[in-house]
C-alpha cells in the first residue's frame, strides 16, 4: 500500500501525504466557488422555510411572538439573498 512506505519512517510524512491527497480530492470535486454557491443557496432555502413557518404561525393567530418570528425570518431571508456570491465574479 501507499502508506506502508511511510509506516517505518516519520509518521508526520504519512499524515501530510494523507492530508494532501484529501485536499486535492476535495478540491477536484468541489472548488471554493461552488462551495460558496451551495452554501448561499442552502441559507436562502433555509430562510425561506423560516418565512413559510412564520406565515403558518401568523395564520393561527396574530401574536407579538408570531410577528417577531415573521419579521426576523424576512430579515434573515434578505441577508441570505445579499450573501449570495456574485455569478459574474471569477
């Protein structure tokens, strides 16, 4: 195996080898721009789910807690939209 070559030597070399292989594999699968885009979409979808939950809560009855929940979810959704990465950036 690949790591057996390093088993008798310095363990730090084997650990560094594994870390570098892992980072190369992850970088090939999902680069930083894609990660930012996925994270932005997940935040947006989650915040829209909070808005939907707040609307359902208000439909049961208007309370101060329901209005605060709705207001906070709207603000969170706006923040999520502004946090989305710009698709024109390289």
